[in-house]
């Protein structure tokens, strides 16, 4: 049985349809169809990009009417900034607080002095105000390796959901041991912002968080 028939069509397509039909996500397919560039499919400049700047900037403008272009650039820089000595979990925690509480940007007051003001990136009070995008078969390049993910879910351009799928004859634990752990090593930057990890073989699904061992997935 081919990969396309067993996994991609039966499991991946079903998962995508669920996100689209039941949860209202915009579901797109990227493999061999994505066009890179600012005006491309998702606005990615390269396969290394995991923050979709196009939708991130749109959300900043929508939720923060006061924000200007310089502040948008500053917000992006702050969200993407990380210490090279930080662990993946430390980076993830830092991003979590910025996403939850807002990104501090510089505001110039009429008297010439400056202060910081937090820019909202997700509307937690009104979920329908946000843009939910699920991309199937997204190419992601790391420092040395190249991978293609099953489904990555973006909220306002921020990759918060990772879904790894196996065909229904494979134990769901294989998605954790064979794929997820490999991605942690080869494309760790995909998980800087991650909030939810989902593993499934079409008949069984497990949900967990970054850093959790498989036995803690539920």
C-alpha cells in the first residue's frame, strides 16, 4: 500500500477535513505547490521560516489600531529573538508569555519620551477574530537537515499546533519515537512557539506538550 493512499489520503486528509469542517480552519496543501517570497503562498522567504510574517503583521494591525510599521518590526524582532544558550523549553516558555501577555514595543509620547506598550497577537476573548491556518506537507529546513511535516497549525501566523500522523496499521507511539523526536533534533525551531502536539494513526490520537514523555500524552 502506497504512502499516498494509506497515510496522506486516508489519515492526513481526514485530519485536515476535521480541522476545516468542524473547527473552521483554513486548510492548505504545501508540498510541491508552495511558492516562496513575500507575495508567495504563505509569505515565507525561505523554507527555514516558521513564523508566517504576513498573518502575524495582519493580526498586529487588527488588534492594535495604534501600532505603526516600526513597532510591527520591533514586535517581530522581539518575538523571534532568543538566546543561543537557552534550551528549547526555555525558548518555548519565553514565547508563551509574549503570546499570552502581549509583545512590549516602544511608544513615543508627545513630549518626546518613550514608554513600552504591549501589542496583542491573539484575541483570546473572541476566538473567531483570529486566523487559523493548517498547512499540510510543509517543508521546513534546519541547520543541516530538511523535513516535511504532516500538519502544522498556525494561529495568526504563529505555529502553535504540530500534528504527526501514521497510517492506521502503525502504533501511534511510532509517531512520537520515529518522527516527533527526530524533528526535535533536526528542526527544533519549529517548536519555539508550540502549544499543542498531536499524534494519531487515524483510529487513536494522543495530545501532549513540548517536553512531555510519551506516557504523559493523553
